[in-house]
């Protein structure tokens, strides 16, 4: 199965954002600082995951 770098980065960003949001919403209130943390987590994950190349498949 071949997964593109874009699909990988989208999933990674969603996972990072969901994790940061779950942590931020533990008290039931989302502050502007927590919202900024979520946005930074998503953007950082998109950039980092997109930059890392996929592992090459071994040739037969």
C-alpha cells in the first residue's frame, strides 16, 4: 500500500490536533492559549511529517 506524503501529513496533523484538543478540554474551557497550542501542534505535525520521506520499498 502506497501512502502519499500529503495524506501522511494530514493524518499526522489531525492526530496531533486531536491530542492537544483532548488535553486542553480536560477542564471544559478552551482558552486562547490552548487554541494556539492546538494550531501550532497541527501545523508542526504537518510540516514535520511531510518533510520526512517515506521508507523505500525493497526491490524484489
